[in-house]
C-alpha cells in the first residue's frame, strides 16, 4: 500500500514482518528486528544505464515521486507500478 507508514527497518511498509530463517540472518540481525526503526538517513541508490533504471534500497516516502519528476525533466517516460496497475484495471 503506497500510503502505509515506512518507519521499520528492511520493510517497504510497517505492516510487513521480517523472519530470520537462516543461521546467517540470526547472526547478522538482532532478534527484535521487528521493532527497529530506520535510521534518520535512509539511502536509495539509483543508476541509469542506457534504457534501464537500476535501484537498490527501499525508498523513503516521496522518493519515487521526486525520481519520476527528475526522469521526466531529462526526457524519460516514467510510470510507477501503482499507475501501471491502475491502467490495467481500467
């Protein structure tokens, strides 16, 4: 859901849970990860390679709209998955 809060670590929205299923995950992350909030400075790495846009990270609220506006100012056509889904359902 696009308007769901995004304050918890490693999640796109706060209604998601993280399950530590492997020994490596249990060593790497704390048991109470579901209560950890994002640090104040989150990062979304974006790279444009010819006609492909690569992203790593979970965007903070507003990041995708700013990215869309920036790409359009460079002459790229850009749609979010929610916009595409809306056109498919229409």
